[in-house]
């Protein structure tokens, strides 16, 4: 009986010793790997191209003694203007009414305190036009004024399919971030191990930029400078780094 107790005790102590001897190894295996330091850099990419489309707003302002008179005159003038826009090759889907108003015009007060008196009415009708052929822009502006438009504003140049330009800007932004990271890493005596994360800005932003060498239309129409459209994109890249 004593022999059995001694054997059991020895076995227990042996097992305890084995657990004790394995505990440091187990703790080492379960411990998380030490995290390397990181480097965060930002890069910006630019891509530019000559615009191939334009958007503008053209309108007619008419006045009359009554609202009806002003509206009739305005409607006739706007109808003529829209026909001229279509004749210039603009598709109906690219023509849309963007503003319409009827407002009274008051006569000047002879003295302070006199009641306001309506002298006439003013009707304003504006149409937004998208032109997909910039070669026709100068002629279109000329035809708008010739056919009744007395307000033209908001001319903006753009690119019909900016996807390639946006992709180029994003790629340039990543290259710039990598370049910055390499310079900083070399100066700090570390090396880049891997990319941990990449975050892009909200999206490429178009930035119209005028150029002196931009295209001008023929001189028998309105001279137009198309300029250059520039797309800007930005990224933030986090690299894992380690000492050299």
C-alpha cells in the first residue's frame, strides 16, 4: 500500500515537473508577435487633358406692362432660342430648363413713404445646354445672341469620359506616396517591409485650368478658350517598417 502511494506521488510530482518545464515554452508560443513600427505617407496625383464638352446656361429676360404681355414675349423669344440650339446640333436630351420666374418691377418712389407701385413685369426663362462638340461652341454662342438670348452664363468645360484620367491620377498618387516613403525610410535608417493599408480620398476632383495655348474657334464666331481640365487624386499609405 505504501509502495502504491509512493508511486502515485512520484507520478504526480513528475507530471507537475513536466508542466512546470513546459509552461515557459507554452507562454512563449501563445504570446503575440511583437508588432513592427509603421510609417504613414500621403501622395497626390495629377492628370490633365483638353476638355471635349461644355455646359452653359442661356436665357431670355423680357418685360411688359402686364405679366401676360411679358410672358408672351418671353415664350416666343425662348422658343426661337431653343430652335437655334437644336439647329446647332445639340440633342434634345442635352437641353433642359433650369430657371423660370415672373417678377413685378416697381416704379421709383417720389418721396419716402409713398406706396409701392408696379410699373411692369419681368419674366426670366433660362435653359442649360450641354454641348458635346467643342468645335461648335463659338458658333452656338453667336447663334444664341442672334436668336434672342440676352443672358449667357456659367460656361464650364469638362471631359465626357473622365474614367481614364481619374485612373491615371490615382496611379500617380500611389507612386508619389511610395516615393515619399522611400525617401523618409532611407533618411531614418529603416526599410519598408510591406503595405499595411491604403486609403483613397473621397474621389478624384476635376480642376479646370486655363492655358494660353488653348484652342480658339474661328474668328467669324465668338472666340472661345477651352483650356485644360486637371484631375487631382490623393491616397494615404501605411507601410510596415523595420531597422536596416
